[in-house]
C-alpha cells in the first residue's frame, strides 16, 4: 500500500535536493529582462561622484541669504565644469544635473528669486544644502546594489546601465519537456473518431505555466497508454530536458503506466508518490541523475494546480532565483467548510477592497477536479491546511494569487 505524505513534507523533500543549474550566460542588457542574475552587482564608484544640483537655480552659500541680494558671476550648464567659484556675496546660475560650483553649499531655486540685471533678489529662503545631491546619495562605492538570484526588471536595467554594464551574467533557463499520456486523449488538430475521446489541454496549460516562469520548453504532445511509448517518451525527454513533466497515468488504474515506467524502466529515485492534497493526491516526483520527472494527474484542474505547486518552484530553484509562489493573506467573505483531512486548494475569486485582499466563490462550479474554467477571471487558490477547521465569514486565510505567477 502506497504511503501518502503530507504537503509540507513534500515541499521539504524538494527544497532539500540539489537542483540548481550551473550554466551561466552573458546577455546584452535589455535581453536579460526577466532572467535571474548570476552574480552580485557591486558599485565601482560613488553615485553621484561629486555634489550635483537637483534642480534649476543658483548655487550659493546658505548663510548669504541674509544679504537678500547676490551678484550673478557665471552660468553653470549641465555637462560642463565651471571654473568660477562661489564666495560670499555672489552666486552662479546652475542647472539640474550640474556639478555644484566650488565654494557653494546650497541651491536656491529660480522660483524663490527675482532677477534684476546681474543680481538676484531672494524672496524666499531655503535650508542649508537644499537641492544639493550629496556624494554617494544614490549609492556608494563597493555597495552591493543587486544580489545574485534577483529577477532582472526595469529598475535593475536602469541601475546596470548607470554602472556602464552592457552585458550581464545570468543563469541559463531550465529546459522543461511536457507531454500528456492517455489513449483516450487527442492533441490539437486530431480528429475525434469516437465519443469516448477527449481533447487534451494539459500539456499546453503546463507549457504555458513553464514559459510564464521563464523556462524553455519542449512540447512532446500526446502519448498513448502503453509501456513502450511512455518509456521511449521519457528516455528521449530526459536526454534533452532538465525537467520532464507528464500528465496522466499516475493513479491506480489498469492503464496507468507512467508510474511503472518511472520506477522500473528508468531506474529513477522516487522522491514521493502520493501527497495528501486535493486536487492531485497521486502526484509523483522522481529524480534521474540530476534531472527531475514530475508526473501530474490527468484531470485538467488537478494537473494545473500541481504544476503550480511543484513545477514552478523547481524552475525557480534551478534558476537559483529568489522567486516564490505569491501567497498572501486575505479575508474570506462567506462561510466555507473544511471537507477532508488534506491540504485543499480551492479556486476562488480575489479582489482588493478596504486595503486588503478579499475572496468569494461567486460563479465557481462544484464538481470533479476537471473544471479548469474555475481558474478564469480574477482567480486565486484558497489554501486550507490538512488540520484546518471550517472557515467563517471574516476569517483571515492564505491564498495563492494566480495572476501574479511569474
């Protein structure tokens, strides 16, 4: 009899295995968006390197504002170094981004003065060092600005460009091969020849999830339920991919051959087969050399939920990424039962109101684990722990935000 483990145990097993990609590559800056940084980014100098002006105005000595009137002796455009210096009683017209002239300590904006000939009349004083960007205000030399494992986005691109870094080292994407198994299922474009056949969506849904998480994918399509076909599929996929994902064939039916192939033909190390979760309790995860086989249930909702829970974190892990599944707190707006002693993931609607996430189940259908349409709209997964209680309206719950997956 198979030993089912609980959800937390399954996560612990996966977090403990060595499954980090070692290959790195260098990409041009804007081609690295969405990729995982493979090295710390350290500032090689202060930014700004010198004191600079934060706005248009006049560079002055702060105490000279008591004089109420100062003489303009020069202009200081951005990108040039003015030779004049500020001494008591004088000022230099200075523009945004210009170096602060020698001797000045404050910038009084043009809105605060009236110009009369070659003099300014001070109408409104400003505090000492006003609108002056200090040395190292943005960052200081030798400061770690972006840590290894960070997903590169627009802000990271901007910082890297400011450091004059044109190419950045990132971890190579994992390659994920995906296939659906089942003699009753049809791939896109295949003609239905009897009423018992159904159209497969699992392999394409899982591929979409893998791509969303940043992986490269190999679509293997649909494979019939027999030992030889499934063995050939898995052996071929493991030659090309870091992770092989199958859907179907992991339950206890007469034609569920995937588990037999993984255990007997491949000689893989089964990390677990069976987790006390709903949906997806028959999930199988195995390791072959340094590669993973993740065999998901065949029902559409089950395979999708399990791909989110188990495939995406392993993609993040392979990429040495700091990314995690987006689990947040929310308020449930209606009573909801805890139906069984398993960790249960239930599709719900999520919305933001009164500065908090809230969930309801309006329009969600009740039935088997095949109802993928429950993930349309503004979806989340309500997470009920194995030892959880019935939920009451107003309770705080954990949810997984499906529209925030990446």
